[in-house]
C-alpha cells in the first residue's frame, strides 16, 4: 500500500495523545487509592492541554488526505457498519472528554475522577476503532489479525507514557521514575507484539495470484504489460514504489528508534536526573513510530498490484 503521510501523522499523534491521557488518569487513580502521592494540578491541566494539542494536530493532518474536506462530516453516517465512521465519532468525543478532564482539574472539581473514567473508556474505544479500520480488511493479510489493534494500543500507550515521563520532569518530579519505568515496560511489551506481527507477516502465504487477479485459471501466465500507458489511481495509491532494500532499511530503523533507544534514554534520564534526555527519548521514539507506521502501510500487499505493478 502507499503510505499517506497525513494518515501516518494522524495515527501516531492521536496515539501519543491517547497514551498521555491514560497516564494522567492512572496517576489520579493511584492518588485516589493512596498508592501514589497526589500530583500538582499543573500536571493534569498541562497534560490535558498537551494531549488535546496532539489530538487536534492529528485531526488537522487527517484533512490533507481528503479529496473533499468539506464533506468530512458525512463519513460518520455509516457508523453501523464502518470502523472508519466509528473512529470519526469517537475521536471528537474523546477530545471533548479530554477538554472536560483538564477543565475539571483547573476548576478543582471532585468529578474529575468520573470524567477521567469516561475519557479513558472513550480512549480505549478509539484505539479499537483505529486498529479495526485495518484489521477488518480480509484481503490485506498483513493487517487482518488481532495483533493490529493490539499494536496500535501498545505503541500509542508506550509513546504517551514516555511523553508523560518527560512532562512530569517539569511539572511533577516525584512521578518521573514511576512513569519512566512504566514507559519502558510498555515499550518492551509493544516490541514483543510488533515482533510477533513481523514474524507472522513474514510467513504469510498469499491467497491471491495472477490467476485470481485477472480471473484466468491457466497455470502458466506471463504478464508483459500493466495494461495502460501511464500511471493511474491504482498505481499511485496501492503501491509505495520503494525498493525492497529501502523497505527493509525502514524496518530496522523503526525497530531501533521506537524501542531500545528510547528505553535507554529513559533509563539514562532517570539515573542522571536529566529531563532533556526524557524529552529526547520521546522525540526519538516518535520518529521511530513514524517509520513504523510507514512500514505498516508499505508492507501490506494489495492483490491488485499483481496486475498493475508490472510494466514492460
């Protein structure tokens, strides 16, 4: 598939925003049950603003992928059958909950816990909707697995926790070690499930062939042309155009930047009390997630490419 950068930004930005909100709510729950010391209001207020900023940035990025942005609201009409429509509904609902959560802490309302619970539920629902947009496509075998929504959840949560650790260094220093350890653990778990999906996809046996692509059952088919003189929507949108070597290079880049390197930076930041290293950890991890999401789209082999990607 052709990786649309606007969609890459959408999924990675809102994932980090979702993970950050979950971190904020987890800290509040810990304080309410006397497991953690209460954090300063600025941690929750600033964290909510930061989460909302990431969500808004992701939403804005998504509009660049639309041919007619003014008709975007119509995409919610098919919510009964479309995971994309459900995401279109869940995202603004979650954004409103994050705004309300931050406002509740700003006003000192005791209802912040309940609002946070609603936001957390909407957050998890949004993770499911986003992941299922791709997992429900049976003809794209690389995506059609339960690992797809699981990886969306874990990668978003890991990046959000890393961001929360960096943010707490400036607003709630006692939480740095806890959030840093949580970020490292989530990143390690995300690496395990992402590695599982890579292993699975490497063993996939394609169910489509030249015969099924063009509806001819003859056992020996030699394709000489793609069937048209120039490019088309099919050749632009369903194939990334990169070489196999480039795709493999991107895989190793994201495996390094999204997982071990940010964990090492988080550990070093905690050990040295260096907030700059924690900020760097999130920056490096986010760059890795951009590469991961590009690879996620590029790895999916659309059956139509069996016909359109051969040019004499």
